[in-house]
C-alpha cells in the first residue's frame, strides 16, 4: 500500500467512526450498559461494601465505565449492522477488513473514553469536596497519566468487545457473552477490592489477575489518580494494555475475515 | 467487446446443500444481463459471490477483469451493489447516506456533492434529502439504495430484485433509470423473478434453477429455441374439468383457468381437430381460440419445469399494484 492509499484508508476509517458516532452512540443498549449500568454497579459497591476504599471505588468506576462503555458500543454496532444488512454495504466498499474493524473499534474506544472521563470527572469533584471535609484520602491526579490510562483501557476494552461482537447474531447474544467476561474480570482483576483481599483465600491464585488486561487498567489508574509511586510499573501497565489491545484486535480481524463465507 | 463479468464452473456448497452447481456465464461490457429464476434458485448466492460477500466452494469469478477474492479493493471500486433489502442507515438523512458512501469510495468532496444532488434529482428525492431515512417509504429507500450504489460512478451495477415489492410508479421509474444508465454505458447485472421485467430490459438472460444454469442467451434466441412447440389457447363458455383425453395428441396441457386451457403441440392441425372432437363430444362451446407466440415466460416454464400458473402467481406476489 503506497502513501496515497494509506491516506485514503485512514480517511475511510474516520468516515466509519463518524457514522458510528451519529448512528449508535445514542442507542438504548449503549446508554444502559455503557453509562447507567456502571453507575448502578458503583452504587451497589458503595452502599453494600463500605469496607472498600474510596480510591478503589473511584478507579473502579472509571475502569468499568470505560470497559462497559467501549464493549457495549461494539456489542450494539456489529449485530445491528448485520441485522439491517448495512454490514454488506461496508463489505462491498473498497476498504480492507482490518480498516473496517479499526473504524468500529475506535468508535467504541472513543465512547468508553468519553464516558469514563465524564464519570471520573464527576466523582473526582465530589471526592475533592469530601477531602476538604477531611473524610477521605486526597486525590493526587496526574492528568496525562490518567488520560493515557483511561484511553488505553478504552482501546483494550473496545478490541475485546470486537472479538465477542464481530460474529454475534443479535445484541443480546453479544451482551451475555461479554457480561461473562466483564464480570469475571471485574471480580478477578481487583477493580473494587485490592488483589490481596480478593485472593486472600489462596494468595498463589493471584497470578490469574496478571493474565487479565483489566488488572493493568486498575493498577495504572490507581497510580494516575492517587500519585505515581512506581513509574516503571505504570509504563509496564501501559505496555501490557497495548499488547492486549493488539492481540484482541488481531483475533477479531481473523474471526471477521473467516465469517465472510 | 471484453467481459465485464466472467463466471467459470462456480460451485457453492453449504454443508451438504449445493446452492450453485457448475455455474458459468459471461456478461459483456455495456450489456444489460438478467438472471432469472424462481425463489431459492441461487440468484442471491451468485450475486453475493460475484461481489465478494461470499466465497465460492470452487470455480472462478472475474469482475472487471479482476478476481474479487484476490484483488478485492480493485474490484470493489468498479461496481455498485443494490441488494434485495435496501441496506441504508435509517438514522441518517438521505444526504448523509450518500455522503457516507461517497467517502467510502474516496469520491472527492465537490464531485461527491454534485453527483449526490444530481442523483437525488433523478430519483425524485431532492426535496427530502435532509429527512431521516426512517420516514421514507419502501420505494424511496430502494431509490436511495440505487443512488448510493451509483455515487462513485461504477462501471458495473449489480441489482438483486430491484423492483420486488414496489408500487407500479416506483418500479417503472427504476426501470427507466436503469435503461438509461445502460444506454450511457453501465454494465447491468440484474436478478429478478419478474420475467416481464427481464424481457423488457435485458439484452441477454440466464435462467437459474436449483443452482444450475438451465438456459442462457439473447431473449429472442431463447424464444426461438422453444418454437418447435406451437401454443394454442382455447377459452370455453363454461368451466371444464382437466381434459386428460387430449394428452395423447399434444406435448403438454395446462389449465390456466376453469374455462381456459393451453396446449403445446408440434402439430397444430391435428390438435385443432382433436379439440373440435372433444368440444362436440362434451357439448361444449368455444368462446375464443388463439395461437400464442412464445414469451420469455414460456421459455422459463420450459426450462424450470414450473407450471405457468405457478409462474404467474410468482410474478403477482407484488404488493400495491402488480406489474409496472
């Protein structure tokens, strides 16, 4: 592919992103699973588990907002495009399957990123007020690291969502498959409860957490929000998130190409 | 004239089911080609393979001289596809749909906008260009789908049942536009089960039945090919039961209505005298007798083995008005 063709392909990717934003961001499953559901989960952890620290509550809700936001858009986009046969329109257009999928994945990632920023912003403002009253530990936000953490979490989540949605026949099928993975990750990656507590019953099992991408999101967000203690660890978290994103996206492209029969 | 589409020994299997079997056909540049066949014959499967939406089990396809599976991007720039179901983004406006498609085909902005306006005008949608497609009727959606397939000025246009389920005016308008496009040089590949539509529009047709091409050629040649059988249509004043006693004297008898029969015979004189004997013996009265020239419908009947009543019913499954 020469420079001109690459430029054209990038423009086509942007065209798909733009269209998906207009078409799918305001669909009810995107709103419910992307925004309402993470907030409900946050409230249930706030009320039901007062032992959880505010730090975990805050990073936890930002992580799941990004995770649910990005994956839900993918779970909506693919089945609806298939159902309305508009996927065929994209498939007969002169663009590579990876470019088509990249457009879809970026639109999901952007949604997850924006939702997580809005939710995180609201909670941090409330958190600052609480800090002023001396009720909770303070927030030492590192804006650049925070933005990168949320963005990489959204990209990883969107790629994961693409894997499970690319062949799904309907939104429900994509959502239930994703829910299994999302909830498993939430409970095994230390999203609301520190890993030491999660695996207190069997500390050696903590290794499971390091095979799950969300663990790196939580770790990165904790440092980015409450002060960077181990910069190398933060960098490693970023690299792991990029690695998982590439792996998930490659799997999704393979499944997608195979599905064209 | 070189080939716009060339399909050689194409077979498509879904597990144990063979959807297409050794299909071969060739469409010349600038030709209006029709693929006829009853529902489930494999027309959509063939069009999906030709446009790269499905892969063949064996055989070769060349579109605009390129293989759609080896050089997909090159091929896809050269054709437009109008599927049976209008696949439009209903949450977007007609204008947004056209712009989106134009961008996917890298049509420059100015050209894209000029072309979109012209297409909207041709299809009578200009006034509604900023309305959400959700508010559009089926006919309007189909017109927009065709306009979207034309935004990049393709050399070849694939249409899968373009007038299926449309009202008379919309069907007529679409046919006129397609005819004009073809006159301007666009190669058109159309699938339809409306035989009259194919007869009116196509230079050449192929008949697909149970996944096999059973006949292929120019419409007039195909009609000539079945001329060995003359067709006599007899209308009686009263309903009659199926005249099985005439079967020995003609090739085939079809009872079109309670009082109308159609006989296919290679010896008209003998058949007429047998009919007169039959009328006298059963004290019947003939209202009308006519010899019918073979139509494409007769060709279709002969090659698909379907009876003409089924074919006529098949053609009449069209809401809001029937044939245009």
